[in-house]
C-alpha cells in the first residue's frame, strides 16, 4: 500500500433506493438483498423527511436490482463508484481528498464501507479512478 490505501479490484455500484422513513424499512431492503445472496458492503441513509435516500454498495447491481424488485422496492439511481482500501489512521481521508481536489475532480459522494474502505463518487468517474489508482 502507498499513502495508506489501495483501490479495490472489483467494479462496485452505488444503488439509491428511496424508502419510507419508518422502522423496518432498512431491514426490508437488507433482507431482500441478502436473501438473493448479494453482499451488502455498505449502506448509508440520508434525509429527515417521510422519504429518505438509502445508498447501498453492492458488487453486482443486476442481482440486487432483481431482488429488490421482487420485494416491491425500486432502485431510483445507480452508478459506478470507486472503492479504496485504506489504513485506519489520521490523515488518510485528507490525503486522498486533497489529491482528488488537485486533479480538479468534484466529489459528490463519500461514505465508509466494511473492512476500512472508502466509497467515492464523482461525475468524472474515469478521472477519479485515474487519481485513486495513482495512490495504489
């Protein structure tokens, strides 16, 4: 590892599911995906209204989409993201985001995944990959 990180080998997808902000909504999504044998590598929920956006990180979007459809849940957006394995130490996020900024790339998504990984999203995913591959 260089600079405390390396890029993940698979092509991960961030799926957004709009769900009701109520007890059990996340459990329903997690159950649908796990019942299909798809690993849910990360999840983050944003919003305070009656409807919230749930972002999930999966390695295979088609299987997850299918499982959610069977459970009457729909994916509202899907995109490829860049996942970087990082060391759990101060400064790693600052170092990575500085490199991304120096390359002129505007991040629009960031969250933490299992096993000390960071999930990055940007409109310029190719540029983001190039910058983050450079630190691997």
